């Protein structure tokens, strides 16, 4: 797949004209489909009933999977909040849009997904967590920094789900979601759907959970999970890898890793079940509005969560628990319900695929792959590889706590990763789904490793990635970091 780039010219005052010029409308479907794009924060691919997790209760997602394209090997191109979100919005990889760390500003240099749908006559809306403004996590985000979204009920970032602020369109006075924020955000999303059912629309709904804090879901859902009965996956060791300072886990400091993991998983799954109930509300509202046949409904996440696997926590790692995400796409008009897709789909592929399904041309600046033709025909490209990367050891995983820069490819069967010192990980996920047996540099797998190394090199060349040290990219983009190499954030 050849990657295309586009340079936009002009001052900020005329930038909008240049952006929209990249979103020319083309032949439209007879009835342009609506798009409802729902994504959670830090929901790993395995944490659903339909994916085989024996613990979690997700009946609405299980029903949705039976009606959807289920991309079983979907990945986050960079399993960190802001980089993944920027790739969703732009269809580009992090070294193109420049967001390879959290809490920096996404410049509006190229057409966003909202720009393209707006140019095609769609109403566009965004609700929930944004995390792309880089101007303070509680600061008001003005209209010209919203990447073209028209309707807006959002906040840069909060994880206080029961006391959750947001801004409503152009009102600079901060407001609060009622109760557990995902429920109120979902109610507002349903209102947007009902208000726009006579017009084609694009709606992004971004939930904060199941990202920590893990034990803050409504009591109804916490009661669904007894930590003592949680079945741990086989890649949970007896002790953690020492990457998280104890101060972050005070409430668990006297627990061993396995007990701590059960406690945290119970809270994590409670968040998942709460959001699953929201999925049911959304599906019901779409049906009630008479829009089900002509609505593309996506459920996914920005990245996953290690949750103790390999003794690690949260994100930024190439293991499946961190890098793989759920990705369901329901579009009844295609009549391909319950279709399990082996082809890996990556975060930048989201924008061009949705544009393709809606008959909207893909701007030249987009680097992701458009899978809409395969979704229509059922003829999927064979043996695809998706690029995954961590560009800067920062945040939870600075270099002093074991974080590292890495690049890798994820195919339907294999994960291959190298760091700055050379090949690091090689897993055959078909026979080793918990990634317990690292095959890297083993003579009997030399040919496989060489093949995957070539594929990784091709991906790096396509994305203009020299695979340098993280600070090289920090200096190139003139980001300011603290002594740990982290871009500091402010509330």
C-alpha cells in the first residue's frame, strides 16, 4: 500500500478552504448512511463475551457482534490515548500528524474526518473525551480547535467518571454530566440521533471508562463481579515486572500480583458492563428512530490495557492486551452479518473505510487503507500486516522504569517487534494466544523472522519512520518535556 501525503498552504485564515478542497464529494449512495462511531478508552480486545472472556458480561456487545463485521485482529497503531485518537480523526500515522505523545495539540493541517463528512452534507457531532487539544485537561476548547466537528459536548480529559465536567458547544462555562458520565453522554448521543434523523450525520461518542480508576463504576455493575471468582489468564505471573511505582497503587500495596489483578479486573469489567448497557440503549434508539438499516455503527477503543498480563499494567506495550482493540462494524445494508474478518485493521484505516462506505472520496493526505471495497465484495486482501509502534518512552513507561521505543507488525497470526537494540519479540499468536513463548532469534524461526523484518521495514519506509530515539522526534516537533521525558499536562 503506497502512502500519500499532502502539504497544505496558506495562512490560518484560509486554512479551512484548503482543508475542504481535500474533501470533494463524489457519487453518493442512494441513501447516504449515517455513522455512529462509539469508542471506549483502554478497552482491550479480549474483554468481551463474544471474544471468549469467561469473566465479563457484555450481552449487548455479544448481540452486536452477531450482526457485525468483527475485525478480530484490529490494532491500535500507537497504543496511547492521544496518538490513537489523532489517527482516528486524520487517517494518518503519528509521525505524520505529529501526535506521538499525550497532551500535545493536534494541528488542523489536513482534512479531518469531520471536514470530509461536513463537505458531503452531513451533520457532525462529538461527545465525550477529546484529548487532542493539549492546552490543559480542563480548558475550554474553542470552535477552531475541534477538527471541524459542528455539534460539541466534550472535555479534553477527565477520569473522574462520577463528577465529570464538559463544555457544551460554544458556551465557555463548564458544565457537569449527571451521575456516571457515560450514561449521560449516551443520553445526549441519543438526542443527537433523534434530532438529526432526517439528515445524514456523523456522530463520535467517546467514553472515558474502562480506563482507571477501576473501582468507580455504578454499584449495580460492581456487584456483578466478585474478585475471588475472577479467572485469571495464564500470562499473569506471580509478581509484577516492577514498572509501576508503588505510590500509584497504594490501595493494593499489600496484595500480591494475582490478588491485585483480580481486584482490578473486577472493577474493569464493571465499567465494561456499564458501557455494554449503553450499547443496548444506542441500538434501541437507532431502531426506534427507523435508522437501523441505513446506519453504520462502530464500536472500538483507542488501545487496550495489560491488566497484569506479563506483570505489566495499562498501555504502550506491543503485547495483544495493550495493542489489540475490539472493532465491530454493523451496517445492515451490506447484508454481511456476523462476518469474522482476519485481516488486521489499524487505527488510520478507520477514516478512509468509513468515507468509502459513505461514497465520500478519501483525501490524498490520508495514509490508512480503505477496506470498504472488501466489505462490499467479501474479498479481503491476504496476509496483511498492521504497523504498531511506541515512539517515546514517556508517561507510565519512561525509560527509567523500563519503557522503550519499539516498532512492530501484527498479522493475523504473528506479532514481530524490534526495539532500538534489535529484534525483541516474535509470537505465533495462533498457537500461543497469551504470548508466552518468545520465538525471537531462535534458529528454527529465522526465515519467519527475516520475512517479518522485511515487512516491518516496508511499513517504516511507507510512514517515513527512521526509527530514531524518542527524543529525536520530541526535538523535531519542538515539544517540551520534563525530566522523565514526559510532556507535562495541566488541569
